[in-house]
């Protein structure tokens, strides 16, 4: 696959990255997320399945009492 941000100049490689989002009351950090990363610009893209999983994880922490949550992306092989 090629990067849409680089207009085809970069190639997407599969890597494990860290996803961070601010949920208002809680900052969520998800480690070891399967990601497509551009070799040229570093742009990140997620498959539909990974995006859905990240949304489910984020929704589970929206009403969290803690300020920062750090979790590992679920390993489907386990």
C-alpha cells in the first residue's frame, strides 16, 4: 500500500505503535497497536478492525475516574 498523504511517495509498513487520545476526564494510552506507518512521512493508518477495537477500548474508559489509563492492545493470538 502507498501513503495517501505522500501521494504515493511513501510505502506503508506494518508496525506496532502507541495510540493516545484525550477523553476529557481521562487520557488513554494504548500500547502495541497494529498500525500501517508511512516510510516517508510517518503518517499512521489503522485497519477497520483495529479502529473499531480502539473505539471500543476508548468507550470503556470514557467514564473512568482515573486521569491516565495505559493498556495493551488485545492480542488476538492469546
